[in-house]
C-alpha cells in the first residue's frame, strides 16, 4: 500500500463516479486528500466552500480521506503535501488524450510524483458533473447519480425542494 495520494478535481458537484474513484483510491493508499481546484475556464455552480462541504459530507464514511482546496498548481500542492501520487479517473478513451497531456506536463513539473489512472466503474462511464447539473436544472431525476447531500444541494440551487 502506498502512502499519500491527491485526488484533484473541480467537483462541481461530486458525482457517484467521483465517489467510486475516491473510494477505490482510499483502498490503495494510506491517505487520500480530495482537493478542490478552481478551474478558471469553468463557471462553477457551487462555491469552493460549498464543494468542500459536499465532499466532506459525501466522503465522511471513508476514514482515510480528507478534503482540501487549492488555487496553486497541482504539482506544487502535491509537493507541499508530500504526496506520492495523483489519482485521476478515466471514463472513456476520449478522456485519455486530455489526461495524458496534463500528466505529461505534471511529470515535467515534478517527476517524483506518479499519476495513476483508474477506470471508472462501467455504471458511471457516462456520468459527468455538467450532465448532472443539466438534468437537475430541469428537475430531472438525479437519484443514484450523486450522493444524497449533493442531490439535496442541487434541488435547493434550482429551487426544486
């Protein structure tokens, strides 16, 4: 078993696909820090603080997972935390090319930190945060796609309570 891994993402919001990767990462590493990174190219629905709260509620049953946020480069953050690895989830082959570019640049920035790709569970291979937000916006059924606290938060955001 490895020591410390970072599971980075925007998590706007966390889905059951994210949760699957986090849980499986926690089975491999002694400690996993799920870190909210604020992607400037996206317009988030939830604030960083809200995303942290939703992640904490959704992962509280996993004892070796903590939640944090950062606005720095992932490799600088990982170095500061003394991480051994970064966990990235892949849904489909289309994700691989994008993730490979990021991983190659991260390797250039810090060759001491490995990136591990985990294929998502097949039942979540179609799932994305943007898709969930779109369905929730129109009061569609998102049960089973996101953790319960996220479902409630999305309904509240879109005034469907």
